[in-house]
C-alpha cells in the first residue's frame, strides 16, 4: 500500500496496463484497483503467477529496446495505443523534429483583425489584413503579429507527426496494406463507422502499424 502511495499517476497507470485493468479514474481509484488485483493474485495458483511473471519479463524487454529513444507521444494517445510503435528515423530527421519543436514555442499566435471585438472573428482562422489605415497591416505592435516568411518551420520535418511518423489517412483495411510500418502511421478518417474502425484497429495490430487516433475503449 505504501509503495503505491509514493508512485505517480503515470506509474500507476503503467502497472494497470500491465495487469490488463482500466486506467481511468483518480489516483485513489487506481491504487484501490491495484490492491484488489494484488489480493486476487495472492489467492491464485502458482502457475498463474508464473505466467504473469513471464508476461512482465516480455514487456520489460520490449521497453528496454526503446529505452534510449527520446520521442514522447501526446498524452491523448498514450492510453489509447495497444502497441507503442516507434518510427525508424535518421539523425537528420531527429534533429529537424527537435528544432521544429523548439521553434514552435517561440512562434506567436496569429489572430485575425478585430478578433477580440467580434466572436465570429475569434473563431475563424488567419486572414491577411487589408485597408490603407489598418493597424495590423501597418504593423502596430498592439495589434498582433503578421504571418511572415520568417515564421516558417523546418522543411525536413514538414508534415510529420510529433512522434516522427508520416500520417496516412485510412478508410478501410485495404488501405493499411500500403503503409510502411517503420516510417508511416495510420489516421482513421472521421467518417468511418465504429464497426469498421474496430476492424481497422485489429488489422493494424496484426501488421504492427501505429494508429494515431485510436479511440479509447469503453
């Protein structure tokens, strides 16, 4: 019990994933779930315990293979992925992704003229300002930044997912056969239904393909 209290939420979720248990809820719920699982494991036969240790060793060896990789996924994706595939990247692409991430922090948010005055403009995207007396076009500091060529990102990392994968839109299982699992990942189209989406997920797991927008199982 004391060991679980000292762990972080991320560590507790990792233990729950290894045990095949749900990871939703507060920290107290996660600890209670782990404690109930420990009690059930103590009453199980020794053979079941041996099988569990073998599975843990296999998962540990899988994590050790990717221990040296510095690429982290978004928090939205961590809980949804069945297999945590990592892309095969060259040193040049890795440097480009790191540089793009650093530049993104310094890039200003581009807002449309008068976005703060009208709600409909605040919800729209960037529009180039026009007009002889337009304050934003004349580059008044309090009117926000203009889109300029100097705000461009690294060309080598253009179009790549933050993890390093190239995104490929998928609408059926046949589209998965055209994907290179080492450098490309699948993104299921928004118009795909739930039943077909499950087939795509299962087929992607068989081929070892990463699905970037895998939905959380309920």
